[in-house]
């Protein structure tokens, strides 16, 4: 079955940038685009083990009459076929259930109420919840549309990083774009990461499918990230550390998110893909 | 170490799609455990579960099942197996068939009797004389003889036999078709009739050519 | 050592019954606690606000309470939902009992505000959803499977009802009859344990009080005969109350008053009613108690008036957006029905030897409950348990069974389930609708080995047909790969035997392009009715103009059967 991306459309200039990025994503990867034009401020997503209520801010409901036309116009620019999602089930009136069997979902960096924080490197709690329970990776768009020409996987050696790497290779295969690896080697030496890859059974896959591996061992975490290209799609694992560590120091993913302006694909713990 | 089955193995055994099985696991309809990030179930437990739910377990994909029917290997090998016989005699249809059956190889004594009865039974329904002096006697269905591979026995008669063929001509060549399964039988029948539609080949056949020459001619046509 | 312990744990986890039973006690206790909390706060609000109702401005209290509750529910928590029971049933039937965590306390607070300030509604539905949400979230925390989660949701509901009425069997019966709809040992044992736990929590914290103290009734033959009259009155009142609730909701939705002000309008109207008839305010347990004890001193006409007013107040409160359930108002209206009926009988036939009016109040209560909820067993067991006696069991069974049957004839959907039935989301386990909703089109799609190109000649198609076992062939556009139509071998048969056509006809000309297509996300029930309507054995599944596969009746039957077997269990 073909891959499908779910995009929640916001009929504003900011939402337009976001849709442009989704369209670029769909065009380069040959993914079907499904757009939900919100009909009320809340919707529910029922995952396998959890459910998430997403509360949209008021701007998502602006001028609903022109939303479909606007979305279509943009899609025509990219020659991408769009399916508009009409919710079939409602938990309560005004509370539609949005299906969850997509391959990707596009979230602006914060899909929650706190619109002020969009673009300020703040991963909304709802985006976390979605990434944590979904079987699809979350595509997080930047503030403005910028087409990317390569894929960079942020590899930390953890289990989730292996998942992220698999998705990175998958994207590379489907788009024909070069895949690069980026590793900031805190505490570990280069051999450690090679070993992690071998254990995950990914070592043999890399040879012909990864064009470069940037292993950075000097400078701070923030400095290291200058090595990541400006026109690349970053692929990250969602949960790389324990809960307590995240609470104390903030998650690494969130740090990257705050630091990097690129579009990102956040791979959660339940996302599986065959390489 | 107990044998554990993965999702994929269970899905093939139940012959259901992976998506359905994943849903069943999620809904708790089948007791599979998540071990090292993968859902597995012990083999005995799975079998007990399937038995309790009266679900059929299909053969595993591991060992390739020996196929029950031999594959059709062409008209030429079938003719080689069936043999070619010359100068048979008989003044009626029954006598001719009797003579032909007596010559057919690979048959037990008891089977010969059955085959003959079946051939006669078929002839009584409608003549198998397809015209131009050729007949294709064959049983109506699998005669129930232990024949692994289909065979065609070609019999040339010393003088033509009245056969009620569709064009009324007497028959001088009989090709007796025998096989172990109905499906192979039909395939063989359709192939041989296809060759016999070819006029030069038909005329050549009627000259009762030597065995090797006939087989070479057929190989050439293929 | 650790390894051995882990293996033990794995065995424990693998047997779902054990873990569910262990969790059930916890869930029952938690939801029992929630029910006690709501009960206590209602008591507190009742005594604290009692004096204010005597002032002239006491009229606005219900309005204020209802508004606050709406603000809490819709603005603070963004809950966006009704009284809760349909949501629980919906979650159980469609999403394996997933409920939001916020639901575990939202209705407690909002219904406390509504009812405590005088709104006419019941606290039972709110505690049911709270308990259910607690059960669901506890199950989620321990990452249980859906089936176990559903059982725990039921446990939460049972614990809550058992605790609020101090009635364990009612909790069990209500859950099975209304929430889950399936009687299986897998469910019933944990739910019974949860009901016991809930009751025990309530007894520990509030003492072992029977809500409506026990009376002795002597039931004679005339009472049984008279109970048939209760059936008729209760049926009529149930249907009227159901229509009033629905109608009032419709009226409220049609007005142009902003949603947050609507509860205030309803509340104000209830407040005004309350000036003249203070009985209508609140959940009304006190009045029920009086009626059962036979100390409700108002006359026949006044009782009728109170009954009508209570119905109106309930419709106003719930229809205009107050928060609460229908259970307690049903009890009060039901007991009024019994009382009025009894007084009417004694008035026209003063010589008849009937039991006292408390007994008829009980019958009316059971009748109305059975009628509104269409759950006769819940009605019977509730009355038996809350009065602590079996004296009235015979007429009780007659009234409950008949009222629910009659109400079903007039109004096939009960108050709780009406929404779901109207939306086609009433999916009880083991039913056709449930099996179809569980199966998805994508699970049934069969890939087709050969796709035909639109520009193919009939001759080429014949060579494909010769090798193929199929009798349906999808046709795609040679350039874009888009789906164009279907070839039905049985419909083009005349051309297959016409040699002259072999080089002339193209597949495009032979295919049928108006065959309805199915999308992978379509509901199976719709697909089936489409198949039946078009009289087709199989339909093409098309996604984004690309052909995905065929959905055939034979595959469906195979999977349907397996699904039903697995769903129904052994």
C-alpha cells in the first residue's frame, strides 16, 4: 500500500509555509497527501495504546470557506494529488476522531494551543505525545519553506537512533537523495558507534547507501551541529534518554529542535520500517 | 528451549494478513508476548489457542510441499512413455481397442481391464474419432489407476476400422490417452488436438512413419 | 534469583485473567473513592447552599453553578462531551476502551457544580465515566491489551455505581447490561471484584448505610394486578421524559445564545421552578426517601405537579448544557409515578386492599429506570439492594421487564445509547456490526497478479486469459498507471468467441468504467451494502487513482468467520 502523509491545514501564511514543506516531502518521496481542514478546535487521535486530544488554536479555524481552495492551489503547484479527510467518527459532537493509520504526520513545531511558541524551537507537548504513541514518524516543519536536497540522520547509537537510521535509509531510497550520518561523539569513541550499528544489523546496509558520516568529537554540542547542512532534512529518534534525565536536563531532541532551523522527521519508539 | 513463533509465522499458519494479526495482538485476542521488541508465542500455546477457537492451522511455508500432481511435461515425453505400435488388427471398434489396450505399457493386468471398460464407456457416449482417419480414445475421467505421468500410446492399424468418426471415415491411427489426474488429462488432450489440427503433420502421421521419425517430426514442430 | 522472579512475572503477565483480577480490585477501589468524593461534596454543597435558596436571589444559583460547570468542562478542560455514558460505550466498542485521563475527574467537578447548586441531574453518569476513565488509564499505565482494558473500564464503572448506591450487584449488572453488553466469565469475575472493592471503600468511608432504609411490605394478589398499571404509567412517563430531553436539547441548539451562556438559561429556569417547588432542585434523593417511607405528605394534585416540574427541570438542566446524568432524576420521577398511581387507585377504589404507597414508589422507580435505560435487570437489582429486602421482588420483575419491553417498542433506543445508535456506532461484541467495524478494507484487499493496459488488443488479452485463473481484471492507463475500469470476463463472453474481433477491439472498449470503487479507508458495512446494491462479487479498491487490489465476497467471508470466532472467544 502506498505511503500517506496526514497534514492538518492551517489557513494562514504560516500554515501555507507548513503545507509547502509537506508538499515538497510528498513530491520527493512519492507519498500521498491527505489534508484535514479542521472543522472544530479539538480532535482526537486514537493510537494503539494511548489517545491524544489535540487542541488547535483559533487560527486553525480561520476562513474555512477558502481553506480547501487554498490547499488545492498549493498542491497544483507541486502537481501532487490531495485527498481531503472528512472525519467519519465522532467521540462527541465537535470532537472528531482522526484516523491514525498514516505513514507520516505533519505537525508544525507546536500543534498545541501555545501558538506564540511556534518556531521558537519548542516541541509542543502534544507533538511529543503523538510521536511517543504513534506508529508513524512526525514530520516537523520549520517556519518557512525551504526545499531540502539531502537527508541527515542524527545518530546517537541508541535503540531509537537505529530506528531513525532505518527511516533515514528508507527516505533516501524513496527519494534518491543522498543520506548522511551525523554523530556528536560525547564520551564514546568512534568504534562504539560502529559496534552499535553492527549489533543492530545495520552495518552492512550503510556501505553503499550512506554518502558521508560526520563524526564530530570536538567543541560543544551546539557547535558541532554547524556540520549539518542547511538544506537537509534532519531525522531524529524521539526518545533517546531516560525520563528522569529528560526532566533534569531537557531532552537532546528538544535541544536540537531549538537549535536547528531545518525540517525534521521525529521517529518515535513505535515506528517500524523495513530497510 | 521452547519453539517460539513470530507474528509472521503465526500469520502464515492462520493464513490471515499481518495487519489482522497485529490488530488481534493489540486487542488481546491472541496471547502473544512482546519479547525483545518482537511479539512471539510458544508453539504449543498457539496450537492450543487455535484448537480452542477451532481455527485451522495451515502447513508451514518452511518445507516445500511435494505437489500432488506431476507437472505436465509436454506431448513428446508422453508419446515416448506411451509407445508406438504398428500393424494392429481388429475388425470392430471393440476389437481394435482391445488390441490397443493389450499393447499399452506401464499397466497392471487388472488395470488393463478397467481401462478398456472406461474407454468403451466413453465411446458409447460419443465417438472419439476426430476425423481424417484418426481417433483419440480416452477415458471420461481419471480411471483410478496408479499412473504418475500421462502417456499417449500411438497404434497404427493394418486396415482401417469403422469407427463412427465425425466425418464418417474409418480410423487407421489411434492415439490412446491415459493419465493419473483429470487436469493433466485435459491439458494433454488439448495439446494433442492442437498438433493434429496441423494438416501436414496429420498427413505424415497417416503414412505410419517409423517411430523415431515421428518423434523427431513432433520435436521439430514444438 | 532476579531472573527467576522475572520469569514468574512473565508467567503472571501471560495469563490475562490473573492480572485483570488483580487490577480490578485497584480500579474498583479508585472509582469507589471518586464516587464517595462526589457524594461527599454534593452533601457539603447541599448544606452550605441550603440557606441561600431561601433568599430571592437563590434563583440564580443553579444558573451560576451550571455556567461554572460548563466553563470548567469546555474552556478549562476542553472536554467537549455530554454526560459520559455514551462516550464510555463508544470507547469500549470502537477503541478498546481508550478514555482520556482528564475524563476521570472532569465530570466529577462539573456535575458537582451543576447538581450542588440546584440543577436537576444525577451524579451517577459522572461517576461512571470517572471510574471508567480511571480503569482505562490504569490499564494503559500497565500497558494491558485492549480486551483487558475493556474489562477494567467495566470495573471502573461497576466500582463507581456500587459505591454510590452501596450496592455491589447493581454495579455488576449495570456494567454488564449497559456498558459492556456481554456476559462472559472473563469479564464478570473481575467486575464483581471491582464492585465489591467499590462498595467496601464506600462502607469504610461513609458507613454501611442503606440509601433508602428497609421497610416491610406485604404483597398480595391485588398488588400484582395493580403493578400492570404501573407499567403503563411508567412507560408513558419514560417516553415523555425521553422526548422532553431530546426536544429541549434541540431547542437549546437552535437558539443563537452562545454555548457558554446556554447552561445559565436552563439553570435560571430551574431556579424559578425551585421557588415554588423546591423538590425539583438537586438529585432528589431526599424526596425519594420520603416517598419510600410514606412520609411524603403532599396531596395527589401537588404530587402530579411535582412530577411534571421535576421532568421539566431535568430537561432544562440537561438539555441546556448542565452536567450530570439521568439516573437520579429517573429514580425520583419514578417514585412519584408510583406514588401518584397509588393515590389515584386509593381515591377511585377506596376499598381495595393494596400495599402502602412506599411499595408503589419502589415499583415506579424500577419501572422508570428500566424504561429510560432499557436495562431491566439494573432496575430490579437496584431496588432490591437499596431497600435491602426481597419483599417486592415479584411485582418488581413484572414492572421492570414489561416497562423496558414496551419502551423498546415505542422508542427503540434508550437515553444512553440513542446518540450511538443514531450515528450507527452501537457495536456490541459478537454482532455483525462489530465484526465489520473491526475488519478494515486494507486487511481484505487481495492483490491481483495481472493488470491490463487500456490499449491492449483483445487478442493479447486472450493469451493472458488462457494462463490466468481470474475472471476479473483491472484496467489501468498505460501512461499514468491510473485505474480506468474493470473487465468482467463473464460480461464480454460474446466477443471472446468472435475471431474477427480479436484484432479490432481494445480492452478500453470492453471494460466497464462505471464500477463503483472502494477506498482503503471505507467502512466495511458501506462496502458490503454497495456490493449488494450493485450485485457484484468483488469491488476494485482504488487509492489516489491507483489500483490497489480486489475486495471479494469470498475473502470477506473467510475473514469474517475467523474474526467472529476470535471475537466470540472459546
